[in-house]
């Protein structure tokens, strides 16, 4: 019963019967300590309704009424038949269950429901729906804003369960700081070696960054520093081939700036020099394997790093909060490494590559998985899918232009999909069917408090007990995706270092067959045929070192400042 009804109800009848012991104000009541019920006589029709309790009633227990003070503006008007004493008495002493002499509710007291006659009592979700008999809302009945399509995920939001976590994205912030620091180091080194913080000679770097040679020297993906390249090993020279120095600012092959060794160009303590005796498969050979990792933190210019970091902070921050730092770290690094491994296998051997785009394409893959996982929870899943696919397709098409390494984009995206299926949670609808509607934050802490199986690391045996068949099917898909991506990674790694098999058509993944774009970055040398060579036709003679050096320098001069990833 609402508070307004309580104060406007009819007063209790007052009979002329003498008070029995234990009664107050002429009201007959039989008080029980256990039930505290009052039995009042039924009033006669001729009997008037005087004040229910005298003004000189006994002191009110409990002190002043909490509902009526000197500061009250009487929002809830009292009945004309009530006095403050009577109101206080009703609030403090009276049980709301009134019964007649026979114990049954009288007609006069029928509106006094025993469970509802408590002022300001909350009744579950009906708290704000209480109205008086005239249909007017009470003062405290504030309207509640109804959320349309509550729980739906809008575009740009993650639909993963537990994605609203406010955890700090340590991995994104740490990687961002490292990448900014590395780029500053590139600018400083370029200024130290060439006298300018950005590359201006022999050509200007449109990305506003260091020269190609500085990037190679600081760890960019460059195949000749990572393995023995066939095109270099089969050369026959009387003295070592000259390579551009990290401080080179000219394309003149006779300049001392272009007469460094491969070891000096690669840096990091150097690499074994090729023998230049025509022997393929030389040993020892260059083996700077870390160039599959370092390029993730390097960028070719201010525009390059600005664009990548913008996507990384906007997309990666929320993704890391949703899936946790460990999962995000695995997907980010694995996608970046796998992308550069694909570029090293199928890209042009003389084209250096830098950038975090491969890792970011792994995050794009997670966004696509999140969209499918939360399809029924989204407001406009079709529009979200269309926008995401358009963004991915545009990025891949741009990767076909010269100077962009599309192998890293494709490789990072594929790794993100496979690894995302393996380490992310199940689709939302599937989780609800399996009874695993638990946020990611609870996964790391175990499920014992939630009534679900414990984590695998805490109890490997209990983790698999009581699982539904649907759970086993999905985990079989996860295991298959993980095994598949590991097998592909091992195959590509062996092919790069051992088998060195080329793919004739794979180059079109990263280029368009227009104006020799697909040949950009290929290591080619001008080999001169001797006019009076007794050797068989088309057999190549030993070229001159200066000619090889000139061709190598011209090769680097023709490069579009390395591949941007």
C-alpha cells in the first residue's frame, strides 16, 4: 500500500466499550507477543467517528516521527480525522492486520491488506508504479527512461561478453611507447649519419622519415641479411661486392659511401660475407632471424607511424580490454611475425620492409570474429559487416601498390583469424547454450565461484568434467585451427631457410602486373657476355666488380624506400 493511501485511510472505529487491560485510547485490542495482532469490535452504523486516540495519550515510543518533522512541507497531507498522536501511534505500534471479533476481516477494514499496509514499502519492480485511488502519481514516482533494444551492441563497440571491462591496456600502451622511441632513434641515427633527420638525398622520403639504408642497418626485414640469397651466391667476383653504406646519400657506385660490405650494411655485429665464387648454398651464411620481429616496432616515416599508431590505439586498446593482455599479446605478435615471414618467402629479396600493419591486420581479424560471435546481440550486424569488409578490402587493394607489402597484410590477417578462433571465447549464443556466460576477467581467476568448471591450470582434470557435447565440438575446431596455423608457420620457416622454393604467381598478391611493378625490389645484376668466349652459348662470364656495384646501387636507388607494412 502506498504512503498516501496510508495517511488518507479511514480511522479505526472507537467503541464505547470499556477498555480491557492492555488497551489504549478506548480501542479494544488483544496483544500477542508472537503475532502482535489487535482484535477490534465492529462499529455500529450510528456510532460517530471521534478522534481515535486522546491528545493526552502516553508518550510516543521511538521519539518524533521520521515522516513528520518541523521542516515538513506536508507533501503527504494527513487525513482530517487524524491527529499527529494518532498518526504516530499507527506508525509505531499498530499492526496492519485488523480483524473483527470473530477474527475475520470486516467490511470496513477490507482495504487494509496485512502485507501492503507498510508506508513506503518497496514491492520489487512495482516501486514506481504505485498510484492512489484517483489515479494520480505520487511525488516520488519519477519516470524511468527506457533503453531501446537494451543490451544491443552498436557499431564500433565490441560484442564480446566482458568487453566493458575498464582494465588498463598495458600491451597497447607499452608497444606504442616502444614504437615511438624506436622511431625517434631512427631520426637521431639518420641525422647523425647523413646530417639530416629525414632522407633528402639522393631522393626525398615522402613518408618523412629516415633513409632505406638506415632502416636496414637498424633491423628492417631484408632477406640478404637473413639467409644466403641465390642471386648473390652465384656471382663470381675477384673481390667482395660493394654495398651501400648506412650513411650513403648518393647513387654513385664509385663513391666511398657505396663501397661497404654486406656485414656493415646489416649491422648488429655483422653477418658472414658471401664468397662470390658461384657456389650456391654457402655456409656459414647470414642468419639475422630477429628481423622477423624487429620490423614490427619500426616505421619508415612520420606519416607511416602516425597512421599505424592511430589504428593501434583506437582498435587495439578496446580489444585488449575485452580479451585480456595475454591473448592480445599472442595475437598481435604472432600476426606481425607471420606476416613478415610470408613477405620473406614470397616477396622480392631486395626490398626492405618495416611497420606494424601485419599485427594490426590480426586485430582486424579479431574484430571480424567479434562481429560474427555477437551477431544476434548487435543492432545492425549487416551494416557493421559491410563497413568492416569495405575497410579490409580497401587496405588490401592499397597493398598492391609499389612500396606496400601486402604479404604482411594477408599473413597477419590469416594468423589473426586462426589464432583468434583458438584463444578467444566461443560465440555468445554458443556460450549461453553451454552455460558459460562468464566474462574474460573471470577466466583467469577460475570459475569455482561462478559454479562452473575450474580453470585448466588450476585443475586440468576437473576442467574437462561435465562438459556438453557442443563444448567438445567447438574445442575440436579451436584445436584444429591452432594446429593448422602452427603447421603452416613451420612449413614457411623451413622453406625460407632450407628449401628456398619460389612461388611464381604469389608475387601478384602484393603487386599489379603494371609497368613492371612486380619486378620492383628484385635483385638483378648486369652480367656481360664475353664476345669471344669459348664457353657454351648463354653461359655467363665473371662480371666486373664495379659493374656489379653500380647495378646494386642503382637497384637501391630504384626502390620505393622499402615496403611499408
